[in-house]
């Protein structure tokens, strides 16, 4: 995870939640923060990226003029999506195990699949919590972002 400080010098081409902007002489096109958020020109945001500079991996953001942190996904939504995946895809693992090895193999496949999905869900929720904590701490004493490198000194992994 990487936290970047973005100063929106100019915001343009606003349409259906997408926008383009200029920051530090660079232009970014077709950016979508989610939740219909369009920053105002002149605003400065701290943005948490899952992958550095990849606008498709935005985890959350905070307008540095306020303390409110907005995440792209909720922890409950991630857990519900995992339950949905376990329900639908777990049936295939169970059926495949049953077809090729009987009930014991089916239960083993299902248990491994459920354990793997639970682990992935846990990691995703932990990443969201770390992003929220990191975004809240931006701007506090000793934890400001350097715009030249656009990396938080204590980048969270």
C-alpha cells in the first residue's frame, strides 16, 4: 500500500463520477475515486493506493482539509462478497472432490477452499484497516507526505 498526496490544481472533463486533473504539471485522465467523489480544484487529498500510482487500486482517500476518511469498500461488503464466493464456488470444489474421491475428498476440498477464502477476506479487511489508519495519521506530527517522492515515510505493507 502506498499513500500519495495529490494537489488537484485543475479538475476537468467531469462525467458520471469520472474526472481528469492536473497535478504538479502531470495530467491524469479518466480517474474515478468511487462514491461519485469529484475533488474541487485546489483541494489536496491523501490517497491510499494498493499499487503505487494505479488509480484502479485506490483503497481510500482523505481530503486534507477535513478528518473524514472514505474507503472504496466496507469491511462488511468484503466479508459478504467472500460468503457469496464460498457459497457459489465452494459447491464446485465440493462436487469435484465428491466426483473424484468420495465424501472425504469433497469435505477436504471444501475445507481448504473455505480456509483460503477466509484468509483472503481477513487480509483484505486488514488492508482496509491499515489504509484507514494511515490516512487518518497523514498530516499529524512527524507524518507528513513529501510531494517530491509521493511516498509516506512509514509506508504500510
